[in-house]
């Protein structure tokens, strides 16, 4: 237990009887007899109502047995008797939070510097910015902790929702509101509504970065490649340094059989952001369609040096198998096809690739 009071029994203010029950409670806890420990600490607190350690140990024992509701009262008494008892603040903060009292838990968790639980409590009370700060700090100490990642994602999502709700309520016909609505429709796969909202946003502010690309994705999702090309091209004019815009334009051109123009745009995307697997796959495909076998092989091998277990990796193996088959290298073609078949069983196919 956190502050088992054996070391505290030297206090002269502790009655002999209370001290005996405290020691018995400690021994019972060590032996795993938690119900007995609870009785002993309860009796010690009855005999000496000012013994903060008795209330703390009783509260901790309840926490240990997952009875957080019962833990709250003795822990509150421990804090009342000893406001500087951080262990009591910590356990009380956790107990209150677990019982659905986040606002009441916050000052105790702050006092105990329990930033993870504090972040959770702040999320529950709508203090999203403070929650994100505390959860981020906790995550820095425990990277990739699933609980922390969940709570950080939840706090961030709720803060974003609040911002969007405020935007829509305050500026219902603004370009940004139309953009936000369009993005929601896009996620819900309601493409006609998404298109309408993106168009409304562009009518007001055609220079907002990203809008043309988002609308292009709507058209790409419906295989309306000429319209997608138009929007992606508009985005590349607005943001000539945006690698994704160039990649999207190259992909739209490739889908329409405009191979040479696609290679130019995909090459530019690769220079803007090297080692992007999607660009490398499309570059290899475009080069293959123009019978530039060396360039296709180079692009796909480069991709496989970056990704080995993805759907794009599977398609790169498939493309390489075709190259080696044409070259008469049956052994290498067989190896690549086996890798393709292995990956097909374990990864999903990306949109727009041949199976």
C-alpha cells in the first residue's frame, strides 16, 4: 500500500489500541486478507478519529479491492486531517473520477500531479485544451500507450467538434462552413452533397488552399477523371510546392491514358516529396506503360525498399513480375509473383490498382 502506517506508529498521539489495529491491518494486507485489513483499519479510525494514516490506509484498501465508492469517504477524511498528504489526494482523485465526479476529482489530481488522470477529468468537464496538454505530456513519458492515445484522440476530436460547431453557428454561410460541411459529407460518402458544398465554398473564396484538391477527390471517387484533373490542376497552380496535389494530378492523367503528361507531373511530385510510396508506384506504372522498363523497375524497387508489407508493395511485385517475364527471366518473375500472391492474402488492395 502507498502509505501503510507501520512507520507512523511511533507518533505519541496514536493510541496503543489504534496502533495495534493498524499493525494488524498491515499484516492482513500483506497476507492477502483484504477484508480483514479493511476491518482493522476501520477500527483504528474509530479508535483514533484524528489518525489520517488510518483513513488513508482504509481508503487505499477499498481502492485495492475495486470498491472506489467506499473509498471516497475515508480518503476525504484523510485529506481533511492532512491537506498535505499527496497520496490521499491521488487516491481520492482516482476514486472520484472512477465514480463519475470529474470536476470534484480535478483539484486532487492537480495536487498529486497525476497528469494522465487529470487530462481524462478535464476532457470530461470540457476543458479540452488543458486536457490535450496534460495527455500529450503523459504520452511523452509513455509513448504508444493505447489508453493515452485513445484519450488524447478523444479530447482532440471533441475540441475540433466544438470549434466546428462554433464556426457553423456563428458563420453559417461562410466559405469555411461550406468546406466543413463538405468534408463531413465526404466522410459519409454523400458525394453529391459534398460536391455542392465544395462548390459553394469555392464560389466565395476560390483561393483557399486545399479546396480544389478536396473537390478533385470527390470526382476521383466517382471516376470522373476529367473533372478531377481540372480541380487537381487548379490546386497545383495555387500550391506549386504541394507534392500531394502534383501526385493527384499525375494519377488523374494516368487514369485517362495521358501517360507522358502523367509522368511529368509524377516526377515533379517525387522531387517535391521523395520516397512517397504512392508516387513511386504510379511512376513505375506510367513508365511501364511507356515501355521504359528500366525506369519502371527502378521506381518499384525503390518503393519496395521503403514498404514491404503493404498493398502498394504487392502491386510493385506484380509489376516487376511482368517486367521479368517479358525479359525472359522466369526465376525472378516467379519470385515476384509469389511475393505478390503472399501479400494479396494479408493486405487490402489500394483503390485504382489492378488485382
